[in-house]
């Protein structure tokens, strides 16, 4: 799955079944709306990057998926079962690593392993020991004495040892140093590849998600704004720059050789800057935006890759490819802040 | 569930062990005095009243508060175990915890009793069943309180206020009320099953506690208990303190305004005066005629004072003659929940100061009516002075005597000494204190007339405030005097001048000296002389006080009755102790016990 340069191999075979499927899920806390018709699907065997700003609804979604909360409306399917609240039987097939590890401070890693193992029939003690060794977690120390990063790694070892079908990761690497973050993410990638399980990674760290995830969903204000494979996402969302009006070239001098072909009637303005996609020449009166395009924010538009390929733009228009962070910003940044900036 | 129980045992086992040791020591102490208390399970009964609730409180704190407050329940939330199962496990574990201590205490008590007496198993169960019910009820309440998180202290406070209100205001005898009755003497005697109503009440508390606790743990997807477990905001803290203090204030107000039953002396047929019954229990050495004479004198003063100040009818005024008391000792009898004024004094002794008794009765009537607000420093002089004045109101000889006493007083009057009236009165003693307070009121009457001074007293000695507005609109005594055209400093100055002109100051010279006994121990030697000659009959008073004490009560000092010019205090004091010292002499001319020396000292 991982190519030689460390990026994700996104050409893996994807089973058709969804490990997670949320349809029009709503959840409110008093007057505050946390999820406002969220829909998403996570396919079995993939790492799904769930991107969103703080307060976008990521943790609420995770808490619904871990069975801590239930949805007010909408349907939630976890590992093929439609549930109102994730039952205990299903929880046994789910491993969870949270942003903060609320372990019993007096328990050692070893004791935590023994305690947690009692709740999972499929607990693999050898695997726990292996993972703890691999992640360099000292099992003899009390969790109180462990650093934040080591506690998170211990959380991952605890979550993976029951060999779960679904791994829920709620901003697990927040606060970790780059090395620990890389170790954590590498292990997740390896485990997903080896075991064929599914990982749902909530984060607001775009680079991390881009490195790890096969597919990405961007949530904002409790709604899914866009979801898809990363390349597909980048092909769907681009910036359109409308350049200066085209300059009419002076009439060409009469050919010395009357047999020479005539020059084109219109020449496009300044040469496209590096990285810009040159646009085919088009009549001046083409509509903007072309049909099938949806304005995301500012000059960022969204359309299917096919629509992008076939669209005709006015002369002088330049198309800018975006990276995942730009896409995330386009969907998650509020207009008010953008205006102020 | 097994894992959870093992976890709880590992987490709290050591606390359980420590508690067991402490409870064991406590039980041993209770068993050792078991024979004095009576009842075969008296030790168990005491254990249940004290250690039972403590054990439940500790269990609630460890099992519930710690889990939620430490947020470790968020760790449990993501594990495949339901919230209900966690809560039920904790409840059962806590129940096991308190029952284990209860059953152990019961078994030890049973073993202890069976060494000497026969206790049937049925009787033993008579004690065990209510004990277990009581402990389960305590635990259920602690479980709920634990789930209330940061509000548990408020819960306990309100419960405390409620219990206090039930006992004080509603006059409920708690030990006879379910569920408390369950651990009453019935349990101690262990010869019958507990009453059905006690059992049902206890079961109701257990069920309500359990259900409420489970609802709190599960409802709102556990968010209620989680939210409650956080720290209090400052607004919540202020609200909690206000609610608790407000509750106590309300109960205290209700209690104060409650009509308490009047005290009555069965052996005395009191005289029915227009303001209430007044009676004297003669006792040995006091003839019925003498008693009746005192009743009449007291009645005249009480009736006129009560009517003059518009006080409501009194519950009763009684004097009990008690031969064993010193003639200068006049003690108020505490009546508990009964209303009335009862004094004990040695009426039969020839040196008994009747004026002092009558002054005290009037003083008490006024201070009781104002709920002791008349004792506040700014008006205390008026209370003392008015009460004294009333005892000699129609008695010119009495007034002359008071003036002579005031003149003899070693304590003089100044604005500062009147503002620090309690200290001044204590330094002067009853005889001189009454006299100088009389001088002040006498001077005020000279300036304003009796009616104006009575009006001043009526305004000053009203019932406690009905609401807060009274507090802000209340006028001070000095302010009222000023409104009537009399400056307070001027009044004091005139009273002092009148005092000096009324006679000669006392010529007693009292002294004390500290006599080292070695090892930091010291004794106090008093001496008294007059005109250079030692005085033969007098008293030295001494009392050790805490640094917080500003005065001593009548019964507090130890006394030495001197028969020569010197006398050694009977008690030995240690270096660093703070002593109150005074010398009093029964003065034939002044006809009272005059305090001729008073001092406070810290032993070097």
C-alpha cells in the first residue's frame, strides 16, 4: 500500500461493502447543532481521513461511532449493522484511540492490558506485548508516569490488541512530536494493510491525512462538504483565475508567400504562469462559470473531473490546481475570517 | 463485570483495609463501654450511627466521585461495557463494602456478648436486619450524592439543613422517626423485629437512591454525571454557599419565631400577673411570706417594664431558692426547648443581693425579647442601666444607694469606657457595674425625662429585624439621643460628674502577685487592705481563659475565701496561661459584693 517514497498507494483493491455508513445524521446539544445532516461512507479496508476544523463535529461523529452518543436523527451503520447506538457486542469489534487517554493513573501498562483484555473475547495478549515492544511502551510503568506520546501509543496498542475490524482514531496524534506521529501513522498503515481492517482517522492535520488516508471527507459546521479519494478530490476542486481580456493581435502582414497558411484570428493574452493549466481558446461570449461548476469559495470551484476536462472557459482564464490543504481551506474556512485576512 | 470488580478492589482495597482497622479500633472502644450503655447491641448501634455513614461516604467518594472527577469513566465509556453495568457494579460493590463492615461489627458484637450472656440467633438477626437496611440506605444516598459530582456538598448541606429543620422547627424527634428509628434502642435491645414503617422507609430510600443514581449515570448518555463531575464555577460556588447559609438562616428564623412551650414549676403555684405567671420556689430557709414578698416586688417591676416597653406576654418568671449556692451567685437555668426566665439563687442567705436578682430578671426579659441584640455593645449600657433603674424606680433609698455605689466604683465613665461596655462592666463587677449604668440612665432621665428614655428603650429594644430594610433604617442609640437634643458625650460627662459628686471612692487596695512553684508552675497570691490595714473577709477570683475569650461567666472563676489580708488562689497555673483575676469584698456600707480589683494577665 505504501510506495517507496512513503506516500500512500491508493490503488489498492477496495471491497464494495461499507464499514461505516452515516446518512443524514443529526445531533444537537441544547441549542447548539453539532451534526446537521452528516452523510459519509467508509469502505472496508481503507483508511478514511476525516478532516474538519475544531468544533466542526468530528468528535461528536466519533462519539456516535464509539457508542458514547447516539444520533438524534438519520441512520448509522457500523460494520454492516444499522444501529441507533453502537451496542456492546459491536464495540468488541471496534478499537478506539482518543485525543486524550483517560487511563487509570495508578495502573501500569501491563495492568491496563489485563484490565482491557477482560472486555474483549478476541484479545491477543501476544499481539499486545508485540505492539508495546514495537512502539517502545514500557509496560512496567504506571500510566501516570508515561509521557503524552507514550500514553497515546499505549492506547493504540490497547486498541489494536483485540484485533478489531474497525479502528476509530480521534485526533490521536495531536500533541505528539513528529517522530511519534510518524511511528503512530506508520503502524496504522501497516496494520490496516496486514489485517484488512478499516481505520477512521479524525484529524485537522491535513498533511497527516494526505499521507495516511485513502479517502478523505471534509466536514464543516456538522455537514459533509466533500468526500472522495484524494486524487479525485484534487481533480474535482480547482481555482479558476480569470485573466485580463484577450489582446487582439495586429493583422499579420500579407504573406510573402501567398501559399502560406493564414495566422489564427485571436491570440491569447499573457503566457500562463508556471503551474497553470493552459486553457484552450474559446469564443469571448462563453458563460462563466460553465455549466456543472459549483462555486466553493472565492475563486475555487468544484466539478467532476470529466466536467473540468470538457469545460470551455472564456479567453484569458487560468485554472490552478490545488493541494489538499487548499481544498480543506476552501471548504472549511469561514468567509468572515477570509474577508478579514 | 469481574474485571471491573477486580479493578475496584485493586484501586480501593487499601482504603478498605485502613477503614477496617480504624473501624475495628472504634468498635473495640464502643464494646468496652458497652456495659455502661446497656443493650446487647449498643456497640453495634453506636457503630451504625457513626462509622456506618462514614464508611458509606468514603465508598461514595472513592467509587463514584473519583471515577467521574478523574474522568477515567471516559476510558470505560469506549470499552465494550454498558454504562448501566458499570453503575450497577459500582452500586453492588459499595453495598458489599458497607455491608461487610456492618456484618463484621455485628459478628464481633455478637461474639462479645456471647462470652457472658446467651444471645439467640433470632435475636442476633433482630439486630442484623435493621443494621443492613440502614447501611444500604446510607450507601444509596452516598451513591446518588457521588453522582451529583461537584454538587454533592450542596446535597449534603441541604440534607443537613433539612434534618436540622425537622428537629428544631418541626420538633421531630429524629431517633423516633424512620429511618433513624431503625437504629434506635430497638436494635440495641435486639428483642424484636424492626417496625414495618421503618423497614419500608429504608427500602424506599434504598430504591429511590439506586434508581436516581442509575438514572443520573445513564440519562443523557452519561452526560449529566460527567457534566456534574467538573469543578464548580465561581458562580455555582456563590450560589451553593448562599443556598446553604440561606437555609440555615431561614431555619434559625423559623425556630426563633416559633412559639415554644412555657416552662412551669410543678411545685410552685405562680402568681398570675397581667404579663404572665411569676413564682418563687422558697426552699429551705425561706418562708412562704418571704417568697410571696419577693414575688410581689418582682411582679411590680416586670409588669410595669413589660407594659412600658410594649413587650408581649411572658411565658413565666420563676426564682428557685437553692441553699448550696454562694450568696453572690445568681444563675440562670437553661430551659432547652421551653420558654421562660428561671433563676437560681440562695435566697436564704443574709448576704443575698436581691437587687441584683431583680436587675437580672429584667435584664433577661429585655435581652430575650430582642434575641440578645440588646447585648450589642452600642446599647448594652442602656440595657444594664434601664434594668437597674427599674429596680429602684419607686425607691428613693435604693437610688441613693446606687449613687453611693457608683461613686465608690474604681471604674469611671468616659465615652470610650461606655463604648467598650462589656469590658467596663466586667472590670466593675455586678455591684459597681449596675451602679454606673444606673448613673448613665439617671442622667439621661434628668435631661430628657423618663418618658423620652422609655421611648428610646422601646425603639432600641424591639424584636429582631423583620427584613433587611430595618437593618439599614435602624437608628443608633447615640443618634436617637442626638435627635432628642442630647449629645452622647455630654450625657457621659454629666453622668461621670454626678457619679463623682455622689460620694467617696472606695478605699480598698487590692493586689495580686505571682508565686513561682518551679517547673513553670505558678500560683496567685491575692491581698487586700483598707486604710493600710488588712481586710479579713473577702474573695479572690481567678480563671484561666483562652486567648479568644473576652470575658468570664459567673460560674467560671475558682475562688478563694480569704480570712486574712492575704490568700493564695487554689489552682496552680502554667507559664503562658492567660488569667482573669479579681478581688471582691462584701461591703457593709454598699450592701453588695464590690469588685475592688480586676486584671487580665498572661503568665510569664
